[in-house]
C-alpha cells in the first residue's frame, strides 16, 4: 500500500491566482472613445480596421468594423493579432485615423480618436476654425461633460498600465478605479477593473463586491455583454476560492459556463481545481470535495476530451476509493480511475504528473506476489 500513501501527498500544482487560471485568448481586442473637434462624443459612427499600407482612401480594404455606442465608445473583440490602422467613420465618411497599432493575442489595446487635438485642428480651414470657436461657446455644458469622460478614460488607461507594470502597482489601479466608480457608478467596466486591482492587493472580499457590482450594472445596461459577465463570474470564483468559500466559488464558475458556453470547459476546469485543492485541506468534507472534483472533470471531458490535467484530477479523485480483495490482497480501483490515468498519459506522456501516474497505474495493476499465494492468498 506504499504507493497509496504517496498518492495522499501528491498535490495538484496548479496555482489558483488571478493570472494563472484566467483564460488566455488566441485573439486580440481593442476599445476606445471618439469625440469631434468640439470634444463632443461621436455616437453615430464606426471604427474600421485595415491592414492596407499607405494612404487611407475609399479603396482601402477593411477587415473589421465596430460601431460606436451612445457614449462614444467602441469595443472590438475576436481580432486576429497583427498591425492595423484604425479608421473612424462618420456618416459613411472618413473622419480620422490612427497610427498603425499592433494588436497582440490575449491583450486589449486602447485607441482613442480625439479630434479636438491641436494637430487635427491645425489642418482645418480658417472658416471651419471660426465655426468651431463659435460652437465651443454655445456648447460649454456639453464640453464640460466630455471633459469628465476624458478624465475617466485617462483613469482607465492609467489603471491598466499600472496593473500591467513590472511589478504591478495594484494600489494605484485601485485608487484610479475608485475615482472612476465614484464618478460613474453605472459603468460595469470600472467595477470590473476595481475588482482586478483589489484581487491583486489580495483584498478578496473587496474584489468580490466589485465583481458583483460589475455584473449588476452590466445586467441593467441596454446591451448586456454576457461574455464579459461570464469572465467576471470566473474571476469572482477565484476570489471566493481564496476566501475559502468553495461552494460559492463553484456556483460562480457554473454561472460563467451558462453565460458563455463557448468557454464553459475553461470554467469547469477551475471548478475541478478548487474542489480537488479543497479536498487536500479539508478532511471533514474530503469525500464530497473529491466527488465534486470528479464531476467537474467529467463536465470538461464532455465538452473537450483533450484537456490532460482534468484526467489527472479525475484519477486522483477516484483513486481514494481504492479497495483491496480480502482473498488476494489485490487492489481494486473504482470504475474510470485507471482509464482516467491512462488518458492523462496519452495526452501528456511527458507531463508534470507522468512519472507519478505511471507508478500509480503499475501499483493498481500489479499482480499478487508469489509469497502471498503461498500463504493462501490467491
């Protein structure tokens, strides 16, 4: 039974942290804001992406197009990584364009269109400049509001930069997003980013509260973003797990899977991990935790049968139910246990747990030693 003793000491080396468990996308994303020369938000246009080099004109080939919303914001996701020029369109005409921007897989870039910048104004005709000045005087209130929005955009950019720095400055990000949520408590993205900052500071209860507020505000918006809500619940699950609230964390992952079935396997992987990890630290609920880990692993397998580590988790969960034949002394593994281990080796023959798994399988499939048979154990 020595190998069973070693099994009890095997820990799943999968770090439950904000970065390590979060889904890494193979595509890039971009978002930003647009305002006209007065600083007034552009709400009736779109942002298009082209990889054509040289002059931007009506013959350019646009491979992506994203509409501006009522607050002058746009968001583009599912973009193939590469270098693009982003072009702002108003009423079907080119209004402004960016410098070439390289969009990276798994990263979200910020590209704003500020047509009130001096460089843009300098290119206007004298008549347009005169009309612009007259309009500024008439729209002072709107311009003041847009100044607030620009400040919020700046806070968002600074917070993202702070969290991406080496080392990350989560305290600054939390301060920036606290200001943003105070100024605009109905913006779900601000609450989400505050949750990320609090998570980085290991203020898990605060992170959970911020994530919940993000979901609430997004659900109440005109166009709820279910994919973003799913990602928020996923990260909420990480925070809940770090506070020891395993059932609540599992519920968060389950909710994420329902909101975004496309990424359900990723969320169920996280659920399997937290239950397995909990089983290592909670002898009272160990049996229930292992059963839940195996069930979550099966959910992953049903969606994607090629995730090696969930077979390891399933095998580890089931192997604790091993019994022995009183007559032969041979070990009897529960149904699916050895099969799970063998599938892990098939998918990850040189994986982190490969040598351990081989030893476990050999122990489970070992024949009864001759000395045992001589003693009457057949």
